C-alpha cells in the first residue's frame, strides 16, 4: 500500500546536510504561505477581491488585489522568524532587508507572489514562484548583494500552482518533488515523487501573437518545433496558458519547452530573471532539463538589477539546446 507523506515529514526527512532547522523551517513557512494564498484564491469569486487595486507596480503593470494580498502574506509570514536576512518580491520596487527589530537569519527569499495575474479575473490557473539563496555575508544585515545572486547559487526553488488543485513543487538540489493540497486536511501530501521531464516531449508553449517581433533564429526554431525542419521524435503540440507556472508545470509533467523570446523592440523579453526564470531554471535542471536565454544558461546570468528581465527557453534539454544552436547560426550569419 502506498505511504501517505506530508510535506512536513518530507522536508524533515530530506533536509540537506547543512540545514540546521533554519532552512527546514523556512520551507515550512513557505508551505504555510501557500496554504493561506490557496484559501484566498479559491474564494476569489466569492469575495470582493476581484478587480484591480488601482496601484501600478514597478513593471508598469496594474496590480490586482490578490497580488497585493499574496505579497503581503509571504512577507508577514517570513519577516520575523529569524531565518532570513533579506527578501525581494516582483511586486515591490526595492529589496527588503529584515527589519532591525528582528533577528537576522542566513537565507534570502526572492518571490513572485502571484504570477499570471491577468488570469485571476477569468478563473484560470495562477501561481507563486520562489527561490532561496544563502546570504553573502553572515555578519552583515541584508544588502542588495544578497539578493542579486545568480541562479547557480540557489539552494532551493519552487512554485505553488493554484489550479484544479493546489500543488507545491520544490527542489533543494536533490531532485524535484510535488505535493498536492488536501483542502479538508489542510495538508500538502506527496503526490509526485522525483519528477523528471518525460522524453519524448509533448508540447511547446509560446505566445504566437508575437511572431513578427522575433529574430530569424527564433522564427526558425518555432518552425523546427512545428516539424518543418528535420527533428527526431513525435511532432510537438502547442499549449499556452499565459501563466508561466501553469505552462511550466504542464510541460514538466508531459515534456516540452516554454519560450518567451526576445522581441525586436524588447530585447530582454518579459520574464523576470530573479523571481521567475532563475527558480524555474533550477527546477528544470533538477528534473533533467535545461533553461537558457537562447545564448547562455539562465543559471549563469549575474543579475545587476532587481527587476531585470530575460528571454527564456526552459524545458527538455534537447529542445532548449536547439534554440541555442539556431541563435548561434544567426549570430554567425550576422558577423
Ligand atoms: P506577471 O508576472 O505580471 O503575471 O507576468 C508574467 C506572465 C507569465 O506568467 C506568462 O508566462 C507571461 O506573463 C505571459 O505574457 P504574454 O501575455 O505576453 O504572453
Ligand atoms: Mg510574474
């Protein structure tokens, strides 16, 4: 008979050697925040939470009430625990050192509190993305250097998907595991052990509306994904939700690649390096996949700005390598 494993039990049993309670408890805190956000998200249509809050965030996008709620709840669950030295959120202009009145810890939390916010009002899946780093200098209080670290230095990353059920999927560098929330018990239960990107992959995900804005190498890659150039394996089908977490999750379960390429007048694309691309790149590598900006690994990019964006190609290794090849051909043709 299969075992019932709660997320608490799993986090405890599989904590890395260096985890001395602080790291383990930080993961519990994130799971708690996920439950609170799930509770609120599930009631979104029933309360006055829908609609725009009126504020505009640093990305120039209108915030919606649920984004603000999710951002606030993560901050309030994590700011006073003594496990963090700083946090940074996609919804906040500045990074957030832990306030002086609280003990400072050894870790840094970066998060996108509610990704895919344009889907909230239309009852389509949304998600939270998070990444955890060690702070750079234990003796100092949180500084911007603690937050601006490359993905290669992540010690944990994950996401929470608020879909037909709520799932928390995370890695601490020992593979990827997924937990489904039992709403009656209020517990995340292990449902997807040791997740690996299946091969052959099934899907590619991209917003085709932007086709005319892509470079010749990206256009060629899309044709390749569609089967117009020789490619081994089954033809891919196309799926695009417009919620990165949901698109990533589906591709993780079925195999595939998510693409948000550079555009002619938007060379950095749309996806944020710190809060979105970095954590998902770490998860992808831990599931046997790979993430690239089309020319180099996402995990190697040194961030210089909190809200830096990057083109993103993430999924099965063989699919992501191919875009790097086509963009290299493009660069050689240009030079
Ligand atoms: P958000 O963080 O403001 O919600 O934006 C990020 C979202 C991703 O979830 C998704 O992949 C992308 O934006 C969709 O963008 P587009 O509508 O341009 O395809
Ligand atoms: Mg986002």
